[in-house]
C-alpha cells in the first residue's frame, strides 16, 4: 500500500500548490507597491499590448504606492487580445499599439483612445561574428521579409554594410504569430516603404506573412532569435536592451542609418506634429527627410477606455490613473527606452479624458 499512499500524498500536494497559485493570480489584495492590510476600493483590470508592458508595470507600481486603495492588474496578451477582451466587457481598459479606425469603432461600445506612450520597434538579429551594428535600408529590410533576399551575403546587404564580413548562410525570418500592435507598427512601416509589401501583405495586428517562423508574443520572438544564429526579427527596444540582443540601424528618408533610441523616436513624433494635432491616430512611420535624426519604425501606444460605465468610483480611478500616465508617468518613459510624448499629444490625451462619464453623468 506504500505506493498508492505516496501517489495520493503527491496528488494532495499538487492540488494545494494549484490552489495557492490560483489564489495568488486572482486575489483582490493589492499588488506589489500597494499598501497591505486594506482591501482596495477600486480594482482596474487591463490587458493588451506587450510593447507597453514594461512601462505599464512601472506606472502601476508607482500609482499604487501613491494610491493604495486602487489595484491595477495588467496582462500583456497582445493588442489584439486586449481589444477583444475589452469588446467582450471583461476589462476596465485595454492597451494597443494599433488604434481602432472609425469602422472598427462601430463594432464596440463607445470608447476613447488616449495616446500614452511612444517608442521604436527595433530589428534584432543573431549574427555571432558581426560586431558592428547591422545596417539595413528600407528596400533591403522589406525584401528580406518578402523573401526576395534570403542569404546574408546578398549584394544588397553588402552594400548597406561596406567592409563588414557577413556570414554565409540563409536568413531565418521570425515574426509574431499573435495579434500584435508591434506587428502593426512594423508592417505599417513596410507598407509605407514597399509597394510590393503593401499589395501582398498590408499592415495590421495580424497579416499574411510571405515567409518566416511565427512566435507567440515578443518573448517568443526573442527566444528564437537568441537561440538561433542567422535569424532576424522585430521587438520593442526595452526587450532588446534587457536581453542584450543587437539591434540594426535603419536608413531613414534623409539617407541616414539611425539606431532606435528614445531620442530618435521622439524626433519621429515631432516630424508628424501637425498630423497628430488633427488626429492622434495618425501613423508616425517613415518620417520625411526634414527629420534627419528620426528613427523610421516608431509608433504610438494607446489606452482604450469605455466612455461610460455604471461604477463612478472605478471610472474616476481609471481617469486618474491614465492622467498620471500622461503627466508624471512620462518621466519614466526614457528610463525604459520609450519616448516622452510631446506637449501637443499630452494635451490631446487630457482633453479625451474629460469625455469619460458614469451613468451618463460627467465625473466629479
């Protein structure tokens, strides 16, 4: 009878561990940074963009320290997943790097889309014997993802990288397989610089990729690129920096090869100030030659909030948290490799927050 008793004991232990993990993940107790010993008066559930996830974690922790009665739970499941859960009514807010257009908004309860952050999408690669940052022109990068360039010794890559000893071997393309705002920014750029790409695949949270390996989430892309020589992929700059993967310099319209940084992303935003003043959803990829220091694969991230809800306390807490992200929270942006929003975009966000209501009444 010894073996059945041991098996039964193991089963009990496994069940206890499951319950502990389940309670830890679903508990309504304040998250790290919130005061212990008191139940929160407002619990905000958010999900979506992986692009903004590191910054969202920073904001949530800082906000909860100053407002211990509010608990913020954010899950980085991809922009597409966040939008779908918001549509189903499961969330207080979602985050997306692909703002909804007018037709998409018709399929949802009325929402506001507040721009809260911006940053570069960087091209990462695994070429062990290439020490200098890889340089890629718009045509070269688009041709790699179209499958027209399939070896690292292609003449186009050699022209972009004079004097660099490039490896022999095939290029292994990696892309996101889930609905991703990072993908939207990257494919918006490819569509802008390549008519072939725009015609064959277009842009969006998900596209039909001509070639390549799909990976779930930024962590999935990162894992493949880190483990496999010859690969190329795309990631948020924060993930690339934290994990020590090299990032390529991308040639902009001014002919300059630019590294992705908070400053070069900010230069891209500034180049589109007039368009953003009219509509914060305007794309900011491939800035004009008049912005020579701009990084060309840059995008804005948005928080989507239902305009009206019955709980005035929760709606007021969401408004205050997003207001914090737009103001004090911008100081955290550059620390985590994001760009600070320019004043014109911040003011747009603040104006949008005034549209929030509870039971049809303005918030006090």
